[in-house]
C-alpha cells in the first residue's frame, strides 16, 4: 500500500509566490546602493521635486524671452580699417612709401591673421584681420598704439592714419527708406539727417548711416580773370570762407534767474552769406567773394544713389500702387553688440511712427526695406515649432511602443531638459539662432534615452513585485545607473571635440556640441531625479491593483482547498 502525499504538507501558491519574492528581494537588496540609487531615493518623496520641475520650466520660458534672436551665431572676427592719405602722390608711391611700411609694422602685432591693402592716388587703405575670438577693443588698441609708435617714420606730407574697427554688428539690422511723390533728393536728405539724429539717441542703436540724396551746398564758380584782376588766389578764397564759417562758445551770463549761453561767430547758412565773405583787399577796398565768383544755392555732388521702384506686389508691402519710380534716401541702422534685434526693430518702428509729424513731414513716406529682426524671429520660431513637433513625435512613439505611462514621463522629461538647456545656453552667452536651436532638435532623440532606460527598468521591477514601491524604484534605478552614466558621457565625449574646431567654422558650429552636451547632462540629472519620482506615482496604482488582484486569487484558492494558478 502506497502513501499518498497529503495536500496539507504541499506549499500553497501564496507561499510559493512569497518565497519567490523573498529570494528576489534578498538577491537585489544584497548589493550596496550606488550614487544614482542614493540620488534617486533622496528625491522620491522630496517636496522639492515638483518645485524643481516648475522652476525649470519657468527658467526656460525666461531664457526664451530674454535671449537675443538672430539668424546666425555671433562670430567675433575683429577687422580694423587703417585709412591714410598722401595728397598728390601716385598709387605706386603710396604703396611704396606708406602702405608697405605700415603692413610690415602691423604684422608685428599679436594674433594678426591676414592683412589686405589697397593703394590709390593720394591715399590708401589697410584691412587688418585678427584671429577668431580676439577681443575687438584690444585689437583696435594694439593697431592704434603700433601706428603711433612709428608716427615719426611716416613720409612728409602723409596724413595721420585713421583706425576704424569693424565688427559683425556693423551690418544693418533694419533699414528705413524715405520717399515722396513730390519730394526731391535734397528734401529727403534733409529729413533723413534729422531722423538720423533722433534714431542715434535710441539706447540699442550703435550707428545710423544715410545713403542717397543730395546735401544742400553752396556752389562757387570762380572767374579766373577777376581773380587775377583783384590779385586773389583760389587758396586765399578757400581759407577766407573757412575762417568765416565757425562758431564757438564764449561763456554764459545770468539774467532774471535765467542762464544765457553766449556764442561767438556764426555758420554760413545760405548762398547770400557765402557771397558776402571778404576774400581780400584791393585798392583800399574789400573784395567780396561775389566779386570774383558766381555763387548758387545748389546740392553737393552725390556719392551714391537710392531709387524706389515698385512692381505688381507693391500693395502687399503697404504701398499705394505699382509703377512708383521716385528718388529715395535710406537710413541703415546697426545694433549694439548683444542687443536683441527683434526687440530693437519693434522699438524703432514705434519710435519712427511717433516722429511722423514732428520730424517727418506728411508728404514723405517711410518704407521699411530691411528687417533683420523679422527674419531672425521667423527662423527662430520655425525651429521652435520643429522642436515642438519633434517632442510630440517622440511622445507618440513612446505611447505606441511602450505605454501611456512611459509617454507621460517623457512629456515631462523633455520640456524640463530643454528648458534647462535653453537657460544654460543663455548663460553661456549664446543667442537663439538656427544653429543653437538645431542642436536642441538634434539632441531630442538622444536625451530621452536616459529617461526611457530608467523608467522601463522601473516598470519591469514593478511587474516582478518583489518589494514595496519605494524600494523597487530605488533599486531599479540603481541597477541601470552606471550604464546610463557611461552611455551619456560616451555621447558627450563624441560631441565635445567639435567645440575645439579652429577658424570661422569653430565658433559658428560651437553651439551644437555645447548645447547638445548640456542637454545630455541635464537629461541624466532629470533621469535620476524627476523620472523615478514620476514613475513611482504613475506605476504605483498599477502595482497596488495587481497586488490586490493577486491576493484575491490566493484567498479564493485557499478556500477551495486546491492550487490553481
């Protein structure tokens, strides 16, 4: 007779499950927590974690609002123009006696990369280009000091060299074109000169250039026979005109509690004033300029021309009709370094509107013919939209391939990481341009890797149900912490060499490795702090629900007295 094993001595399903969990718990918790596990455990129940999420998003929004928007990155390439005159000398003489010695002298300056020169009759120009990244103020100071040190070696008759720095910010950010149906070039130029004075006062404007139009001038046509008859030379007449055209402050006086400034002399304001200039004495009588020349109120010889012509698309630009063909004058406005071009152009638009009437007469129209702020804003907004589209695509991919809980974590992780990266980019001194924003679009695909690895491993451990949720989350994070750190720094080590490229392409492309590496570091920090905090709260309900279902099943089996899994 054989003995049948009693069902009372066989372990129940609940006992088997409990033993499995205990064994798994003992195996996992046997190892010591690493830095990632300890960091995640510190933030699991911390009240600072949600505050960090909100603060990061607000910091990113602030960075977007205050960071200047530009089309291209700022490249610091100092270029110095050196202008020198040598009246009466030929181009060959200017090159041999002035330009070549100055070139040799300027090549002695540190960080000079290239020198270009142009020689022409009576003068020449040298362009000194420094290495990328050289301080522009230091470059201009070095050039000026070097030239002054050799001032005594300049040939007799040569003028004092003029040192004029050039930077990328000298390129106009906005241009306003003045034109009118009845206005001529002289009137447009007069209004443009007045408008230039007003625009220069704006705190964000570096310089304003007036292009086109003709300035008012007195035209003097000398009669050589009369000059000989009165024994007056042209040089004598020129010096006489120059001596009459001056005005200097002579002090001030107080009258009736008012301070009155006293000036001596006056400027010549009309052709009649010029005609009354005394150019000499003959036979005991003064010789006036009108006695030896013909004076007309005219305009100066134009150095450049601006003309406004319109086609069929004129109404789309705010013009009344097509077929306009009128002279015009353009004011080109350059911004100060570090100024937000979008904000400056918006301020100037409102400022110009306020000047219509007090400065700009009603018969003159203002047309904005260049708007760097609008193009920069368009490019940055376009890339921000691509950034949003890429984020949505990644979230949808997580939803489809994993689950809605993993997608919910990615919804929070990506904006927080991008917000912190934008804030870091602002503090690094970068602007919002197509290169820096492209770096963020490029890094979206890799910055979610850390969060996905961490969250998916936490989810796997929740499915095993070997411990309580806090313990499971901590050890699941610690299990993949070191590989995640290694993978992150492997990507950073592959990107960072690009930041040390020399030449013009170095600073142009530098925002890509810098911003992408910053995004990877922030994604690692977020994966170790915010991702476990979110995963615990999203997966705990699922964990609690499965635990309850499992307990109900075990109780049912026990009451029936048989094992059925």
